[in-house]
C-alpha cells in the first residue's frame, strides 16, 4: 500500500512531536542535573572553612633587624618596591585565623610598636583591631574562584610621643605618649590563595608606612 499525502503528513507530524518531546526531556534532564550540581556545590560551600592570613608589612628607610620576607609575600614586595620609595620592608605582624564561609571575623590584640621603635617607644605597645563582616566564596567572570570580603576593617591605636616630663629631681625625663587612632575600612574581592595589598597607613614619625596585606584560602578538610 502506497501512503497518500495525508498519511505522510500524519507521520511527519508524529515524528516532529516525538523529536520535540525527546528534546524537552533532554533539556529538562540537563537542567535538573545542573540544578543538582549547583545545589551540591552550594551545600559544599556552606560547610567550607577558610583560612585568613593578615600580614602587616612595615615599609621604612631605617635598617630592620630581620629583612627576610616570607616567600608568599615576594610578589607583594616587588609591587611595593615599584610604587613606594622605601629601602626596607619587614613583617611587623602575621595573623592566621579560621572562619566559616559566609561567616564574620573579629580579632583584637596588643602588640609591640608598629612603627620602627625609637629609644623612647621601644616598649610602648600598640592596640589593634581586625574585623571582617562577611567572608564569602564566589565565582569571578572568568570562572575562577574568588573571595569577597565585606566590611574589611583594620584599626590601630599607635603611640606618639608628644613631649617629655622632667622629674622633680631635674635629671630624669619621662616621655609623654598619646595614642592616635589610624586604620582603614573597605569592601574588596581577591583571588583565592593570592595575597593582595588592601591599603597603606602612615604610622611613624620618621615617615614609616604600614602595608596591610590579606590572603584567604580554603582550609584543608
């Protein structure tokens, strides 16, 4: 039996319907699979812990006791040498903290003077405050993993000698120290595991600059 035009049209219509149905099912399966992967990734990210490393680098023209820099900071030092006119760079402090993805971080500590110590301020401490309102893993435009830091804040109260008080005996003087606040506040994003310069602060009477550097990477399981 030779099919007529009507039969051929019906067959063609059925084939089109089957093709459309198969295509719809494939698209639906792909979307479901993609949604499942994104959901699994989201759950994995929610349970991820992150290591934050804060480096305080002192830039000065005075000689430093230990001018050796960690290998991880060598690219940062090269960038600093190209932009800041200082002879020496030294790590004044390093802080390692762990925070859950999406969580916040707050650290306060008392340390030695952040500027190059003078004869009168070598034992005068500084009071420091480091906070991040939210640490969040994300994806960059090129698909790379990035870390977004919302409400990054570093502050320090640094000792500044404003004068001297002479003892009643007349042969001994005591420095007059005032604590002056300095700091920075910003929102930034950075590539995971890559140290970046957040900003610089003037902290010393001799023109020293404190460079705030941050690096964030996922913690081992």
